[in-house]
C-alpha cells in the first residue's frame, strides 16, 4: 500500500489501515448541486462493499449515524457538505471509529485541509478499501463539534437568512449595511485575546479548528495542520471604531466569548443559535480520519511555501465567506479603511485606493499595500511592500 504523497512521507502521520469490516456512507444527493447523484456515488460505494444510505430531506443525520455505530459500523463516511461532515464526525469521535470525507459539497474546505483530492470524488471512496489513517484534532463550542470554524458577528447574522444559500454576497452586503450602518450596532460580543486585551462588539469573530495560514498567498483559506492542539482565532473590529488596529489573530487551546443574549453563529457554514457564554475548546487527536492512499494527504498550505513578500498578482484570503465580509468592510464608506492581518485582504478593494494590510509581529511585522487595479488595465493587481511597522498609512 502506498502512503499519500506528502512532503514528509510516512512522517506526516498517515499509516496503512486495514479495510473496515462494516463501513457506512451517508450520501446527501443535494449537496454541491447534486455532485453525488451525477457521479452515481451510492452505486460506486456499494460496488466497494460499502453500505450507502441516501439521505432524504428532513432526516435526522445524527440519529442515523448513531444507529449505524450502535449496529456495528466500524467506519462512517459522508458525501456532503461540511455541516453534514461535522455531524457524523461527532458520532465517529464519540465511538472511536474511523471517519471518511467524500468531497461532494460545494467548497469542501475540510476535504482540502485533510488532504483529500476534491476533484476525485469517486476515487475518494478508496478510503474504505485502500485507505490510510491518522488522528486529527476537532474543536467544539458549548459541546458541539466542528471541523472547520465558527463565525460570529456579520457572518453569523447573514447565514441565518433564507436568501444566503442562493445569494451569499448580496446577503452579506445587506447584513453588513444593517450592522454597520448609522443606526446599526455590531453584535454585543466580548472576548479577551492572548495578550489580555479586551475586544468588545467586534464585527467578525472567527474561531477555527487549528489556525489558518494567514501568511501564505499560495494556499489561501487553508490550514497547514490539523494536529497542533490549538484553536485559531481572528477578530475584526468595526473599521474606524477604535484607535487601535481592529484586526487581531492568535491561537489558544480554549476561548470564552460572552454576550448578553443568544448569539447567531455560522458553525461549519450552518446557522446555529448559541447560548452565552460561548466556550470553545480544542480536542487533540480526537478523530480517526481515513483517506485514499492515492490522495495528497496534506493541505496546500503545508506543501506550498513562498519566502519573502507575496508575488505579483496573488491575493491572500482566509476563507471565502470571510473575504466577502472584509470586502464589504473595506468598501463601506462610513468609517474608513480597516487595518487587518496578513492573509485577510479583500478580493474586491474599494475604488478609492489600496487597502493597508498589517502583518502581526509574530509574522514579521511587515505591512503591504495592495493597489487598486485601474479599470482600463488588464494586468493583475500588484503587491508593493511599504515598510515594517504597524498602523495605517
């Protein structure tokens, strides 16, 4: 059996694993615009000896997964979106059985970070027959497991809107205007960072299962590792609402966020209401995960490294939905430009000029200005180094 083609080979943590005796795969035929159905994924799984359960609307996925585990399943898999993955992964972690991710969702963020080839949907089923296995961290908020991240603030408000699934950017824009407008208020959240600084009423709080690579423009929106035993935390204040720079990023094994009332959140992209205080924690090595031995086995940010400044034409981003938020914040005229951590630059800068991107001290303390591309210019926008130092220009 071959180990995944990672830069570190077997040192990456993957090890050969015998095929499970009774694997069960839950297939959401509606995820990703019907990817699983078009690929005949359930039929391909059954050809491999995997029990395939096609989900109907309204079924309780958690109950189905618990029933499968109680009935003797020794591996659980999901072909669906990240929210469905987290539900079944929670059951797999609870019972100590293996978990497989089949990338049938829209963006498949978890699949990318764990090293699954997102373009090889059918080949991902080899996790059950010719797979390798390792243990990774999971995170939780108030006892609810998540694999990717929890978003609070603007995104948490937007994802609960019925229009969000079909018009994400439009819904984010409407929510940002409501929250950041003259009569609006940022969500009443409070938390303390690793230096003891208090953050009140931030526009965005993003807590991730292991930190994102904020300084790697070659692999935007990915996490280089899922076994650091740390949460990744990013906080963005309302632009211009504080004399200090509004963007902060740090890591911690746990975090508490207080609020006076129920908090609207996006948990792995799903709308969830959380009761305060919100207690986040990392659970190291809590999940056995399997992938095909033919897949990469590593996140792009673990394999792609670029020394020095970002190259011409590249654009950093943390994740698609957070970039949408940052774009809205950068373009919102009421309070001016935000200074934000590296890797969080907006994809669509304001026509008024270039946004200053501040790199935290632990990443070198350098800042960059991304200049707006003139409408008549077809060349990609350039990155130009300014000089070391915090603040705005």
